[in-house]
C-alpha cells in the first residue's frame, strides 16, 4: 500500500502514521523526522535546513527532493510506504508523480486529516518531545508519567522551537499557502479521502482503517 498523509501541522499525522505502519506493515517516511535527525547529527543538510525549520518555513525543494530520492532507493519501501509531510509543494508533488510513473507504481490513497486551527495551536504549543527518541506528549491529554521525562527512555522532554506559538501560526499560514493547494492536485486524480482528526487516537485510527480496509 502506498499512501500520502496530508494535513496541517499538529493534526496528528505522526501518531497515526505510526499506527498505520504497524497495522499495514509499511514504511513511515517522515521528511520532518529525517530533517530533525540531520539537524541533530549536524550533517550538511541539517545545517542548511535548520534555520528554515526553526522559523516554520519550508526547506527548499532541491534539498528535500535529494533527501527523499535517497530514501526511495532503499529496498525497504518495496512493501509500501506512508509519506508524512511530503510532498508539501507543487514541485515536490510533480517530482513524486514522475518518480512513481518511472517506477510503474501508483498511490492508493491521499489521506487528509482535518482539524480546525485553534485546536492545532492548542495541541502544538502544549506538545513536548523527547530529545532522544522523538516521542511526543501533550501536557494535558497525553502527559508523561513524570513531568519533563520521557516514559520510553527516561530522557529529557523539550519544546521544539517550531512548536512555539508565533512559529506555529506561521507553519499554519505556510500550510494554507503552499501545501493545501496540493489537495486540489490529488482531488483531480480522485485520490483524496478526508479524515476527521478530532477525537482519541483510537477513534481517529478507526476512521482511517475504514478508508484503508482490513489490515490482514
Ligand atoms: P513536520 O515535522 O512535518 O511538521 O516538519 C517540520 C519542518 O521541517 C517543517 O516546518 C519544514 O521546515 C520542514 N519540512 C518537513 N518536510 C518538508 C517538506 N516536504 N518540504 C519542505 N520543508 C519540510
């Protein structure tokens, strides 16, 4: 199964993508996670990308396309994938279309998670992330057992620079301006399925499963 997962920042794509990859045995390819890993490791890509990310702006297409092309070379994607946070611009979508045509592959669905802006701001500004494993928590709805400490590995939790309110609002504006037009691009191909992203993780996952069909 090959999927694109779209939706504004904070819609819960990362959390749901993890559930989907486990249930359907496909690879989760998150360009945001890949970029954060590069920033943490201090790679050349990380150094080029980090100021865009901290400001909530998109990283230039050429850097993203190079990074994604390298991931697509990995045989692990043969079983299927869910693209989370990619494509985000028309240029990226066109490059993906070309790649899929070249490989004789097609997408099954483009899932779009819908959540209203004020809920997104509330979710993102209360998000805390583990410095080591990247797991995220919500201060009210999904707090860690010990404040400030990751349940998974006991490491420190922090607030991502781009989860601060000014940046969150900019990320939402960037999404509306540059990424939302892609929904139209995929609607023309008849691939878009909207998912109501408000509810518990299980409720939202059940809605996704209804669209994707049985996992076994
Ligand atoms: P995310 O975790 O998906 O919200 O991504 C965090 C940040 O990484 C974004 O605000 C962008 O700065 C950058 N980023 C992630 N994916 C892309 C992409 N496909 N194109 C451009 N920038 C991206």
